[in-house]
C-alpha cells in the first residue's frame, strides 16, 4: 500500500507531540511517513519532499510547527492536496503565536487548523482519516466505529 498521509515538522523535538499523530494513523492502519524539514532552514528539501509525496499519491499533509509556524502555509502554497496544520508549543506564548499564524492564512491558500499540541496532533490525524474516508468505505467504517466507541465512553462514565 502506498503512503496516504505525509507528516512534516520543523524540528526533531516536535516529534514528542507529532508522534501522537502517527500513533493515531497507525491505530487505523493508515500508511504514513514522517519527516523533519524546515520551511526556513531546508526550503529546497521541503519542496522536493512535497513534489515527491504528490507523485507517490499522498492524499493529506499534516504539518506541525511552533513559533512563526510558517511550515503548514509553505506546504499549502506548494500543493493543492489538503494540508492540516498543528500549532506546537514553543517559546513564551505557549503555542498561541503558532495557532494565530496557521489559522490566518491568506485567502486562496487554505490550511485546516486544529488545537495546540497533543490534542491537535490527534485531531489532525482524525481529520486526515475523515478526508481519506470520503473515498474508502473501509476507513469510513473504522472511523464510524471509533466515534461510537468515543460516545460509549462518555455515556458509560461514572461519577464519584
């Protein structure tokens, strides 16, 4: 099976959060690849990765970034494949700067934006899975089952 989702992050330290994205994709059996590539420090390598990923049939990009958070927007500027941006906690603003940078893309270059940090990484994977489910009944069934399990956990919660 070919890689369906490409995960990219600007620093190896981002893996602490972005690994939750990969774990969620693994739980659904979604083929993915994760790379460390910087919009600022390795722009040519990032461009080559995006181009190769398109040729390889990647259907969704997930980009995690902190601080100025340029990475998701740079990826989106180079492809028409859906891009999901994960704001990461870095610096003194606890990820709010990254959230604002990713969510305020100019008209014409959309980036789906999720929550800051680990919840965002998990939801980015689930968002990518929902996109893949549009054309894959098996993935759609898995996602539906996952949602039912989540609902059952809420309904069966016991309060002390």
